[in-house]
């Protein structure tokens, strides 16, 4: 390890221990004061026995080893932020275990345990996000760079080099590219490549070696490179081109220590999806509570307007093509679904969907409910139980899904369906191709901020009633 990097790691370790120490003091303050910190001076003046000081010191040292064993001092340059947060969370669980045991034995309070775990997790997460933001800025000025060698064929190696150079915040400096060429399992060619890499590793310190080559050609070089890098203390990264991924995302998981390459077309599982689900739960629960008087009013109005049930439950197709019952206030006469085959000739929508602007099955009240999208409010129940999200592609009936004959259109089933979406706030016109393209745009560019923008624009779109059927 380069002296400069070793110094930075040392600073990170000391900062982590400072955060843990501050969390301990804060937890003591909360535990002794009950709910809030009133007098820090009184806490600082507390008498400490030698035994308490020794236990405190041993616990701080234990945290150093916990963070180290969890790999929190390895490079996260190519890892998503969620992975580091996950590692911090696991470290907190391990570090809180002896405190939890003390709570069970009656030596410490539950309040202290909760405050300690929460303070350490939040403190380490915020500290590391800030330090990594500073580190990215420093790397942009050409400091704290990792020297790398790329081994691979011309296309994959150059592509990997370009990607590393373009993302200067990662802090990689490509020292050399070792071309593999189209060898046909020729041992002499393999040995030549390995000898070149070994010479580079012996000539100067190299932090990481990237093997960028199609997956079906990695085996002859992979194991010898692993052995060589292990001997030199160099990190090896495999950039294996399994196939051309037009829309999908690839991530590496683990099965009993074996790496598993996961390819999915939807957003990857991450902390952002957890936040999205939390927002769904909070807003749907609050919305159901606030709108309950409106639900009762609409239910009475539906009963007075026409015969039939208040709610209409229809099979819709959601995430991974799983069916669920989508709830709506009934806006059509009873038995309207049985009349649809006779109305197919009046369909005004393009593609597989069915929409008629002046649908004869819609009741007088139903037309008003549809114009204001009030008929969709019961779908808050679907959001609450997890069948839907607040934002996502609109769920299609089984009839419409069975008529989708374009394969890429089915990518909409890689995310949860939603109450509102890009199409709904932009046009709501019955043009299926535009509808699908809006869904693809949402899936490819999904973020929490995009969800917030769509939610903010939904109310004006609903009030305008543009394109509502």
C-alpha cells in the first residue's frame, strides 16, 4: 500500500473511532437524561471508575476490529453507496451484540442500546459519505489515485480504460493495457500475457488489475492471474462481458461464497428502493386516514346513483407478471365487463389497450369520478399491501397484457405498477406506443427525485382532466 493511501486509511480509522466514541457519550447522555440532553457539563463531570474506563477502551478497540473484519477499509470506489451502508449496518449489529447481552443481564438500559446503535449507524454513514465526497473531489485534481493495469482484448480493454478515465472521481490511473488478442487456448500466448503482467507488477507497485475479456475466454487466464495477484497483494477485478446488455443491469451477488452474476431489467435492489417502499407505506396510510370521509361520501353516492357494489376489483398484471386484484370505485353499470366483447369495434386506443371516450357503460357519477381520478383512490390499499407503488407504470388488465405482441413492451413488468406515472401527467392520450415509451423512460431513469416530481405534477394533471376517460 502506498504511504499516502496508508495515511488516508489511518485517518479514516481514527475518524471512525472518534464517531464511535461520540456515539457512546451521546448514548450515555440519552440514557441518563431520559429523553433529551439537558446539561452536557454534568455529563462531562460524571465520575468514572477504572473498571468503566477499561471496559470503554476495550469496546472502542473491539470496534476497530469489527470495522476491519467487515471490510470497511477496503476500496468502495466501484461499489454502490448501499453496499457500504449494508456493511455498516451489519457492523453495528455485531458491535451492539455485547451491549444487548448486558441489557438482558440488567446491567444497561434498553434506551442506551437503541441510542448507541442508532448514533453509531447514522454517525458512520454520514461521516463516510462526507469523506468519500471529499475524496472524489481530491481525485478530480489528480491526487490519491490507484494505479491499474488492464488485461484484455482490444475492444473490452479499451472500453474499460475509457470508462475509468471518464469517471475521474473514481481515482483510477491506467498504467498499461496488456492486449490478449484472439488466441485459441494457445499455452505459449497465455504464458506471454502472464509474463508481461508479472513484469509490470515487479517493476512498480500496482494497486489493481482489471481482466476485461468476454466471459467464455476468461478461464485460461483467470486462475493464473488470481494466483499472481494474491502473491503480489494486488486486487484483481473481473470485467467479464457476458453479453450485450441493451436495457438490463448486472450486479454481483454471492451464494455460499461463490460469486453470482445477476442480470435484471428493473432498478437494482438498493437502499433507494427501501426508501421508496417506506414513502409508499407512509403516504398510503396517511392518505387512507385522511380520505376516509371522502370514501364514505363516494360510496353513498355510488349506491344512490346505480345498482351494484361500491368497489370494482379487477385482475391486473403487476411486477414480474404476477396478478393481483386492483381496487377502484365502480364507475360503470353492473356487468359492464361482460359487455366489453360487443364494444371492441368502438375501441379508440392504439395497440392492445381498450379505451372509449364516450363509453356507454359509464354511469353519470362514474364520469365525474373518472374525470377527477377519484375512482383510483382505493388503490391506496393496493399500495399499502405492496401490490402497487404510488409511482410506476399503470397496471394493465389481463385482457390487454395477453395482446401485447412486442417483446420489449413487456419490460414494464420489471417494476411495480403505480397509481400515477409519466404518461398520466404528460398526456393520458390513448396512444399505446407513447404510453409504453413513457414507461420505458421511467424505468431507465428511475430515481426518488423523479418519483417526487411525478407526484408533484399529478394533482395539476388530475384537476385539468386532460385525456381522462
